[in-house]
């Protein structure tokens, strides 16, 4: 098992609430549609989508792994924070 940290900051003409909703809150539905070769699907294994939730993300063909598990450790929709 490995732990990965990813941090990114960029400028956009799209408002922060809309970006956060698309890339974080709706990512399970959006990413498989825009990048089906990378992500086939995502499912919640445990939890309700909030802090403590564990997701299983099924990766596309040709990936080294068939899936990865992801745990949500922090979520603040007002401050746009996702850990």
C-alpha cells in the first residue's frame, strides 16, 4: 500500500464553486465520461460521501493496476478543501 499526496494550484476563469463541484463533488460521474481510457468507474465502498468515505476507483485498460482505493479525510465545501 502506498500513500500519495497531490497538491495543485492554478488560475481559471471559471468560478471556484463551479470548479470544486465538477472536480471534487461530481468527479465520480464526470471523470469516467471525459477520460474513459483512464478511469472506468468509481463506487463508494464505505460511507456516505463525506469524511471517512472509502471509494474504489476502477482504472482503464493498460493501467498497471485494475483499481485504487481512496479515502476522504477532509471535506469543506465552503472553503473548497478536499483531503
